[in-house]
């Protein structure tokens, strides 16, 4: 009987947002993530308007970022 050698590949954990480290589901990564199923942004720190346009896939979008535009998309404005 001939043995089969299986190379040991480093495990890749795609279950965290690359922006903030929050947990993201497999479904979120498949729907919103990039071609490698990485989520570059998640709904903990980004708005759906941006996520649906590609921010989770690492694409720059024209909708203002809630982290840099306080008061936009549910963020709190500084008074």
C-alpha cells in the first residue's frame, strides 16, 4: 500500500473583521467580503449603505465613513 502525504497548510481564520477584529459569520463574508471571503469592514463599525456598496470587500465607497463622519448613519455627533 502506498502512503499519501498531505501537506500541512497553515490554517487561515477568516472569521474576524480585518478592520476591528470582531467576529463575522461565514454568510456575511460570502455576501459582503472580498473574493477570498475576507471581511475588511463589518457592521460593528460600518453602515449597511457602505457595506452593500463594497466596503466589506475592501472597496473605497463614496458614502461617508461613520468613523470619520460623526452623526452619519447612526453615529453620534460631537456637540
